[in-house]
């Protein structure tokens, strides 16, 4: 028997701003709200959810754990523009100039990456591999 990932926690000075950002990015919604904690999840309530938890201190160092996103239904370039318009900011965490992903930060600076190939690119690649 193994464990199942139920929730991912993100610390935030302002949970509302961070929860709203991730809802917009992922197309999710707030599913529960309590003092200092906002839980968001996919519309079908599938796991995992994200709990955005109020903390008194701001982020000070690079995240040891982060999200990797892929564009879904649009090009990676279009998704990058959308994320920037939602409030994401480009981040430098020491990545070289030749990496295939873009490092971004949410409104409180938590890093995440936008990978270079979209979901559709991966599906086409898998289809070609299965045909061979």
C-alpha cells in the first residue's frame, strides 16, 4: 500500500492573492476557506488540492519544491504571456541561458517553471512513438 498526495501547501503573507493567482493559472476554484487557510482544487474536486496558508514572514530563499507547468490548448509562448499578465514574474534562480524552461514566480515570489513543450506537443510525440 502506498500514500496518496492529498494537498500541497503554499505559505503566503496574503493567502487571497496567492490563491486567486493559482485559481486563474490552473482554472481551479476555492473549495474551502477558514481563518488563515484557503483551499483550492480542480472543478471536479480531484486530488491533490492546494492549501494556501497565512504565515507572518515573507519568502527569503529559493523554493526546494516547485510546480512544473505545461501549456494546455495553447502554445507555450501564449501561455507564458498569459501567466505574466496574471502577475507572474520572471525569476533568476541560477538557471543557464540554454535551459528549455522558463522560471517564474507567483505574486509572493514562489518559483514555478513553464516547460518548453505543451501538453499537445507531448501527446503528438507519444502518438508517433506508439506508431513506430
